[in-house]
């Protein structure tokens, strides 16, 4: 996700909540996730970044067998984290023998205090202010956690996954994670082009060269905009506060905590009366009593006024009853959202502290070539014209076609031998991460691409 604005988030939301209090059918119970074998979440040591003790590491969530010959490394998008990919990764591993998926968590995930999700009542821990927060005033190190830092960390993960050449690596990502994967391929790592590490690229609803143009939120990459944004970072605004526009709190982590709490209660007691509803801000509180699953539905379903990039097609509140439950009618059952949002307490779906410098760098990298501005920011995009890696591209309704058109421009300006394009206009930006297996066009089209790499 990227480019959220307060106008887009709150315009029509209250009306959506009021209008969505009617429906048909009984409340649907949110399903529990099942685990097919171990799915370890492991640390990978990376070079020093000047952060607090324990932050010189990243993590990967591993889905599938370590004996797999191919590793698909996936990078989450803006405010996203490794658990975004657990469900589609399971589908890919089940469909393609010999593939393992590694979901990547950036080093800033080490800053989050998720210990409260191991307690019986995490709402008390987080909403009553008992958790450890990261003070921006004490976080000057984050001003240097931009794209160069992320790509150096990611290259360490790619090298570990490759096991000295024994295994091949396909790199992909969702939204700005797709942008990250593409910049990795064009990046110059001390004279070595990033694409030489890779057997393929997988772009999911994101990318470069104007991939986000159709969203109506163009990249902010003019020299004047960049100067202003860098000055704000130098002034102490080291974390991106975009998600505060949701209205669930003003801190960098406030909205993410609320969403994980909603998933936690919906996963453990879907039909119980919502624990969080009484504590919600007036503008976002459903006007009728709802269950835990019902509350999560009001926070994620497109029918409640949420913009495309933070919503899914799930269902609606049940009609009638003292407490309204949730009815699944869409491609993304609320139980799947709950299971992944809940975490365990890690890995999580939402990153708490997204560095503002990373936002600047990813916007500027959209040009996908070496310019005076990219060089001034230390963005080493030297090898885009040399790319010779097969490419998979998937787009939803999110960007109205510009994801694919931008990718075609990259292909025409490089040596990419072939590209496979797929789309589903019935999906919102987050549906590919949580949709039911039978309805997930992403995994149905990604698996043939991976199989074809043989």
C-alpha cells in the first residue's frame, strides 16, 4: 500500500458504516488457520545500521521444505510485514513442488513491541499505554534507513537463500515491495548488478516507471518535493505517519496496533461481542453492536468506505440480532484475514515504524534509471537496461492498468527475455494476500510462471 491520504480514508467512511448495518443470512464464524508443517520465523544477521541493540538483523518467514531447489523471496509493501505472505505462500508451495517461500521482514520490525499479543488481554497492554514505543526524537538512526540499507539487507537474505549457488532465487514483492524487488535487480552492489543474483522477478500490484500512476496518487519525486521531505526528516520526522490518517491514533504505530488487535480477537473469539468497539473513536465505531469478527470486517472490507489499497472483498454485517456478526460473501473470508492479522505474536502483517527516508527513496527510484537526483540520494540504479531476468506481473483493480503498462515499458527498455502478465479486476490491492485459495488469481497464475522457470 502507498499514497494514502486523510481525504481518501475518511471520505464516505462514516456513511459506509451506517449503510452496512443491514444484510442477509447468519453470522459466519471466522475460521482458524492450520499449519502444514513447521513455518519458522528466523533471524538473519545483517551489517550495522546504527539502531538500538538487536536491530542489526532481519527476519524471514519460511514456508515449504528446506530441500527445495527454488526459493521465492517476497518483500512486503508499505507498512507491510512478513505475515502478509503466509497464506499465498502455502498455496504456492502446495502447487509447485520444489519451491520454498521466504517472506522478508525489514530491520525496522525489530523496533516493535509485540509482547502484548502473548498475553490473555492485549487490548489492555496496548490501548492503556503499557507497551514500549519508539520515540522519533530518539530515533535519528532511522533517517539513514532508506532504500540502500534495505537492499543491502535484502541481498544478505538472497545470498543465504541461494546457499552458494545450490539453489536459485526468484525475488518478488507486493506494492512497494514490488518496487523494492525491481530496484534490487537494477542496483549496483559494488560493481555487481543485482539481477545476476536472480532467476526471476515477480511483481505483484506495484513496480516502477509509473506503475502507481493509475491510483491517482503519483510519486512525489520532483527536486523541490524531495528537498522538502528530506528537510522534514532532518527535522526529526523520521517515521512515515501516513497511517495516522485512518483516525485510530496519531503515533506511527497506532493504526497497526488497532488492526492487529482486531485480528487477534476475531481469530480467537469471532462470535463474541467485540472487545474493541467501546474503545473505538466515534467516527469509526459501528453504530450497532458487532462481534469481534464483525468489527474486523468493518475495518477491512471495501463496503465500508475504505480505499482500494487497504481493503478486501469479504462480506457484510449480518442482518438483525442483538449483536451483528459477519457474513462471508466475497473472495476473502474474514477468518483468513483474522488468522493472519492476529500474528503469533510474530510475524505480523503490519510494520509499525516505516522510515520516511525509505518512502522518499522509493518514490525517486520510480524513474528506474540513473539520474542526477537518484545519484544525489545514493540510489545506484545503474543496470536497468541490462536486465535479462524473466518477469511475472500481476495487477488488481488498484492502479487501473498502469502496473502492467509500466512493466511493459521496463521490458521494452531492457533485455528481459519474456514476461508473463496476469490481472484480476475483481480484486482490491490486499485481496491477493488473503483471498481464499480457490479464488486467488495471483497464486493460480504465479505457479505456472515458477514451474516454467525449469
